[in-house]
C-alpha cells in the first residue's frame, strides 16, 4: 500500500512538472516568413495593418513575422496596442530597422523592445522615446524662484500661485513620464534586454546607433538586409512566453511580402494630423459658404464629405475637445463678422480663438514624433479668411445685381406705346403687350417711350419718359 502511494506521488509530481515546463516546438523548414513594411509615423492605420498582417501570417502557417521598420514616432496609445499585439503573438515577431539611414525613434523604440527578435541595419539609430510635452520644465521653475526673491509680497503671492499651477502640471507630466518608462522597462525585462537604457530613452531622450545598441544589449542582431538577418537567426530558439518556445528552421523558408494595401495607405493619409486638420477646416468652411448662398450645392457637398472624413480621422486621433470647440467657434465668429456690425470684435476674436484652438487641437502627450505643424495653422488661417471673404464678396455682389424677372425688373423700365388715349392705352415691354394707365393725361404718340412706375393687377402705371433720363 505504501509502495502504491509513493508511486502515485512520484507520478503526479512528474506529470505536473511536465505540464508546467516550457513547451518547445520545432518549425518546419518549408513554413514561410511573412514580411510587413511599416514606413512613416505610427498611427491607427498601421495598427490595423499589423493585425491584418498577423492574421495573414497565421493563415499562411508562417514560422516568423518580420516587420521592416522606419518611423519617426507616432501615437503613444496606438504604439501600446501594437506592442501588446506583438507580445501576444503566437508566431515569433522580428522587428528590423532598415534600410541604412532609417530610424526607430520614439514609438519605434517601443516596438523594437516588444519584438521577440530586435535587429537593425548599419547606419540606423533608435531611441529618443520621450514625448516632448512630458519633459519637465526646470528652467522656468528656476527663473520663477529667482524672481520670487526679488519681488514684493504681492508679486510673491501671484508667482506662488503660478508656481503651484506649474508644479501640478509638472507632477502630471512626471506621472505620465514614469508610466511610459515603466512600460518600456517591462518590455525590456521580458525579452532580457537592456532595461536601464530603455528607461533612459524615455526619461532622458537617449539615442543609440545600431553598433551601440548591439553592444549595450538593446538589440540582438545587425544585418545589412532581411536575407542576412534570416541567415543569422536560422536555428535560434525563440521564447514566445513563459511556457512556449519555438526553434526556427529557415533554411528553405519562402519569403512572403504582405505590403500595405490601398486601405492602409488611405487610413495613414487620413490619420495624419495635418491632413485631418485641413479636412476639418475645408468641411466647416464649405458648410458656412453653403449657408451663405443655399442652393449651389457644390460647397455643401464638398464640405460635408471633408467634414465626415475629418471626424473619422479625429475619432482615432487623440483630440482635445476644448481645442476643437475653439476652432469651430472661431470660424463661426469670422463668418458672422460680415453680417453683424461688431466693429471687428467678432473677426479679431474669431481669429484668436481659431489660432488658439488649432494649437490645442491635438493631445501632444499621446503623440510623439508627429503633430500639427505651425505652417499648417498659418495656411489654414489664411485659407479660412480668404475663403470666407471671397464668399461674402460674391454674396454682396449678387445682391447688388438688378433683378431680371418679376415686377422688380419692370420698375423704371422703358416701354413702347402701341395705343394711347388720354390717360390709358397699351404698351409693349420685353415683347409683351400690357394695359397701361397714367395719373395724368399724357401727350404721347405711338412708338414713344414711357417709364414704368408701378403696377395694379394686370395694368402698368406709367409716366412720361424724359430725354434726360434717356441720356442717363
């Protein structure tokens, strides 16, 4: 009985150890390699592209997903999503910064650390992963401290309040900075890479060349191209998670390229902050012009389409609601200046609101390496003013034109007498014969010109046409 119990205990222990031990599998040499290409700012378009690429790699039964990367940075929230997708991948993922001259800056550094295999081509660089808005402003704080010692008590109180606000903003920035640093540090520790430098890339905006990155344990390989990289990693065992690893066999593996299609390219274009900004401006201006002169349809259709595309873009981009409200309000004020006598108050206020709203439009703390250019704001301000001004000019120009139909067109026109007797007769106007009468007896002959001064039912009221009026 004791022997049976001992046997069962040993068997249970061996079974549990086997189940909990890492499971290692060997890839088939005929399983392909799926290659993705990410070139440009990291945006929701590339997150969608990565997810579709992973599904395609799984469908092809690929043994490796190779991402060729060249990016200046991107949206931090999107970068986190992409890093999570890479970490959770059932297929080993290699991120390769290539070709020579490329870089994996800011958001690209996170993707490089998230990959199971990190590689770079010669003459490439990575790092500078600090979002600009998260960097503490110690210079301003030191200046305020110096001024406090020289100011009066009232000024000291004011500056103290400002310093408290600055301290709150700095604490929030520091909190976000530490969260971002912890995120990249966790990626580094999971893959056994240099976690200290990973943290410095966020907190100190540190950067490294490919050779320095390999020396400091930031990446695993340096290769001239993906063929050279495939040769280097052939036969390597890749740990996917705590309980699973895969040994690559790439000797005969075919390479399948899964390039970005039209959908990814359009999404990447629309999620560019500058493109989304111009679509918003064109959309709002188009609708304003349509309200000025309803019925033309062209401005309304273009404005509606652009506004819908802008809203779609801003749905996936980090938008500041206050900035968006001020941009819309500024454009409305600019348009209202033509109809409300505000002596320039609406125009100036609208322009100020528009510029400030544009500066606040995108949440820069969630974006790195990309953003709204100042040149775009200047161009959009000039474009909005020119477009609204042109629309107002055309509107007033149309209002000054004489009517060509109806009673308004007949007033003060000159009709030709066809019949006349004392105070009444018949006249011809615009090829039509009308009954006509006058308040006084007119001494006119057939063929003479008389002036239309009014109308009663189907009878025109006329008066004598003077030569001076004819000369005018």
